[in-house]
C-alpha cells in the first residue's frame, strides 16, 4: 500500500509488478483527493492483502533497479564521458 505523487516512478512499478496498490495524487492540488478516496482505497488494500500471493509479483519489473543494472548503466555513461574530447 502506497500513497504517491502521480509523477513518481514507483507508481507504475508497483502497478506493473502487482506488488502492491497505489493511491496516487496530483501534487499539492491533489492532497484533498487522498482524504476523499482513502476509505475506498483502504478497502481495496484489505482485499488485495487477503488474496496476496508473493509468487504473483512480476520480479522482472525490478531488474532495471538492481544494483547490477544501475552500476552497469553508470559504468557505460562514465566510459562515454571519458571518450568525449574536452570541450
């Protein structure tokens, strides 16, 4: 269960992976929607939790955030930066 800003990358990760449910809001202007929607959201969470099966989580979604993948991307970008001539 998470309450997150619409623009947070975690919103889509949680939804696509089926690892949890999200109540998203649109920044400061949308804070009121949290209070309005929380009862329904919490009921949905209870249903989700009751039938939750960890085996149903799409683990592949998380691979792009693994230490290995992030380090590989960083190393690639550093190599590219070192190969560019000084400007």
